[in-house]
């Protein structure tokens, strides 16, 4: 019995020990499950410049050592989220954001110095820069003010280190970008493709940016469908989400002071409704971060550091709640920088009326050499400046184990032919005023080489009817021929000094010209032309008190023109240089009335520092061996052309003018595609006219000056100025349409 009891106790002890061990093992397993951290998804809303606050959130999460397992964003949130998902640190993203050309992203226009000379020459006709497109005989409008050409290139540069990633789950952090299908109103979620395309679609504000055509959808800013994509991140398999809402608040009654403000309010209402709906999808344990961004608007891209700080502060304020997501055992995944691939072939997908060769001729990437992104981007700017395309894009493709460069051009859906109009008006309140209206039509892509037919007309004090055909003769369009026809009629004033004082004659001079030029353009800045011309005309005196008989003349001969133009704006320039030299020789042996030489020289340079701009120029004109007839006279007088005198009040066969001009920009620069700045300026001028070459004497220069207020308006440059000369001539000027 004693033996049985002892055996029973021994077995019981073993069983108890085993049970105790099992209990400890079970507890240890439970403890392990308890300390396992939940996977975290990051949800980033849109809000324009307010979205820069997301960078401050990234910085705070990094400091807390919170590892994000998935990220999705809309609009501005899509850009910041894509950078974060690409493996960049918060500090690296902050540096990228500080150097983004936000203004360039709101414009398709290339800088004027980068335009071909053919485009630059249009600016001197004083036509409004806004144009009406014509297609199939109908007026067409684009689907957005901005097509997104510059924005696309900016985004491609931002994501250059991961441009070979086509599945967004293969990024260091799995990522989704959210756009909206404008045909259905439903969200469209990018899970792969090009990060640049995905983010561009996600932030294409309707009406501002044209929709992005992708995968059979017409995509716009995702804010109208899912501005805060909570459900999309939840569907990526995370346990909890951190939601960052930087949505734009509704405007007050006082702030709704324009149709733009009203339109923006409607969009904000739509955005806020779906944002509230998505916040309602959050679960217990999810965290909502709302930075204080009252001082930051949708377009406050100049407040980058403040936005980042506010995002950081709002996140750190929730550090205690976020502590559950801290995981010290996980290391961040760094982005891998792969070397630029070797380009083995180059292809173009071109749906326009011009040839593929015309596009490829502007590509400098060499086969068998590493991909040169900077060069290709510059080449794309050249292709886009041909003025045929809605979008010009590039991509790297792989075929049979080889890497190639694919250029894609999309012809403007609304047409590349266009009309422009202009208004030129001036009044000096001394009895001299003029008014002209102008229009032009340009038909592009006349043939595969990119020929253009151009028609220009002006009615008013100066009548002009002209047309020309610009025909490139090589794919680089560096050489061209240009036949032209023009009719011009204008007033020429002549002052006569007699016993009764100064008398003024008003001549009407009209001429018809046909000509043919052979030209060469170089580096977008230089144009050289040699040509033949035939011109016949008449002149008559408009003063009824004198003989009004009509006289005729014939000018026929040859000419040479050399132009250098790197000026950034012909109305209110801030930088660049301009030179125009022309010489025309008429020849009696070719049928001209006289053997004479007409020459023009104009030199100008512009420099700026901040809002301060200084311009200096020297110009001259002369008719060598010309008879004393009104068609062979150069004139001075008018605003900034010996201010104080009426326009054209001084005339002679030779003229000379030197000018020093200062201007100060009064208004801040804007990031919007519409910018109508105001300027305060002053000029100092010296010049004169002479009737004989031997009479030219620098000591006889007339000194003059002006002060003015200028405004770069939607209908052209507007000026209100006052001019005074040293011989007490003075005038008040009001004008629309004037170049430097």
C-alpha cells in the first residue's frame, strides 16, 4: 500500500510539472502574440500646396521608428506618397520639394529663349498671346488650360530612380495613386505603370489640367472621388491606418468674391463630402492627423518649410497614440540607384501630320551610350516647341533583352491651326493718336516637313495684308525657304521749318511687295536670311491745302537680315539680348527707281536682380543715296522713342536713338497660368534725325526721358506714361501694344 501511494504521488508530480511547463509555454506564446506590432498603412489626402505637410508627417514617423507597410495618396498626396514609397527619407523628400519648379508645372509654355526663331518672330506683331484653335473648319477648345507637358517632365525627374518599376507593389513600400474617371465619377486606382503618369492623373484638376487618357479611362484629380483613400489602403492588407487629412476648408461668404472662388467652392464641397465618408470607414485604433494649415492655401508653394513644420508638429502631438506602431526590430528599406541603361534603339510613336524623321532629328541620345535623361528632356522641349503636340513623352522599354528609348507624341486633339487677334492703340493728348486691330491665321503641318502658311491682317491708321509660306528643306528645319507677299499703307510725317514756324506734312505711303528668302536658323537664337524682293508703291500728300497728286516708285533688289534673340519677353523683358541687322540694296538694273541702301541696326541687353530690371539699347536707321521722298524716311518720337514728342514727329533719312530704362515689378509672381504683373518704370533717351549723312552730329542729340506705369494685361501691354525732352517737348501717353 505504501508503495502504491508513493507511485501515485510520483506520477501526480510528473503530471503537475508537465502541466506547469505547458502553462509557461502557452503564456510565452501569448506574450509573443501580444507584442507583435500591427502592420500600418498611410493614407494621404490632396490639397495642393497644403500637401507638403505630408513631408513633416514622414519626418515624425521616422523619428518614432514607425515602419509603414503600404501607402496611398490622392492629388498632392499621391506625389508625396510616391516619393515616400520610393524609399526616400523625409529629409530627401524635403530637399526635392524645395527645388520643384511649381510654377513650371502650371504652364505648358517653354521659356521664350528656348523657342524656335519662327515662334519668336510672332511676338513683335503685338497679337494677344491667347489663341483660338481651328480644326476641320470649326473653332475648338482644349480640355484644360494646361496640358501638363512641363508637369509630366517634372514628375519624371522626381521619380527617375524608380522609373523602371512597373508594379507598384515592387517599390520599397507598396503604393497606390488615386485618380477619378471623369466619365463615371468613380475612383481609378493605379497599381502599376509609370509613377509620373499615375501622379499626373491624380492631380489633374478639372478645367485647369487636361484629363489623362489611360487604360481606356479619362482621368482627372482623384479628389472628386476619393480625396482620402482610406478603403484603398485597407484593401492592401494592413491592420491599421494612419490617415493624414490636409483638405482645403470651405471659403467664407466674404471670400466668395469671384467666379473662380465659386468654382473652387463647388470642388471643395465635393471633396469634403467624400473625405468625411472615408473618415467614417476608419476602425478602432486608426489614427487621424489634421495639421493646422490655416495660413497655407492651395497655392502657397512658397511656404514649404512652414507646411512641413505643421505636419511634423501635428504628428508629434499624437506620439502617445502612435506608440503602438513603433517597431524597433524593422529596418527601413533603402532605394536602390541603378545605373542608366545603355540605349540600343530609339523609336517614335507619332500620330501627327508631320514625319517621324522631323521628331527623331531633334533627339541627340546616341545609340550604344548610357541614357542621358537631361539631354532627352531638353530634346523633348525642342520637339514640343514645334507647336504641334498636346503632350510629348518618353519611356524606356525593353525588347529582346535590349533597352530602347520610346518617344510618344500626341497631336493636339483640338487642332494645331490657330487664329490670334491684337489691339494697338496710342494717344499722346497732343493731337496724335492711332488705333489698329489685327488678326492672324497660321496653318501648320502643310506637309510632312512641317511647312506653315501664315496670313496677317491689320486695319486702322496702318493697313497691312501679308502672307508667307515657311518651308523647311531639311528635317532639322535649320534651312528653309520663304516666299512672301505684303501690302502696307501708313502715314509718314515730315516737319518743315519756315518763316511761320514748324509746319507738318502728312504723307500716305503704300507699297506692295513680293519676295523670296533663303534662311538658316541656329540654336533657337540666330536667324540669317538672304533674299530677293520686288516692291512698287505710291505716295501722296494728305494735306488738302497743297498738291495732292500721286507719285509712284519701284524698289527691287536684294537684302540680308541677321537676328539674334534671347529676350524672355518682348513687352516686359527681364533678361536676354537682342540684335537685328538688316541691309537692303535696290538696283536700277533690276528695275528699281533708284540705287540706294536701306539699313537698320538695333542692339539691346536686359539684366535683372529680383524685381529690378535694367535695359539698355542702341538703334539706328538710314537711307543711303536716297532721294528726298517720304517713303525713304526714318522717324523718332513717341513713348520711349524721344519721349515728349508725338509719335513720328521727327523724321529724316537717318536716325539714331540710345536708351537706358529701369523698371520695378510691383506685383508678386504667381504660380497660376494667369499672371498679369504691374511695373513702375523710367527711361532716359538720347537721339535725333538728320536729312544728310554729313549732318550727323552726336552733339546734336536730343535728350528725353519718361516715367510710366505698365501692366501686362490679357489684351496686351498697357502703359500710362509721361515724357519730357530737353527742348521742353512734353506729352502724356496712353497705349496698348508696345515692345521694348
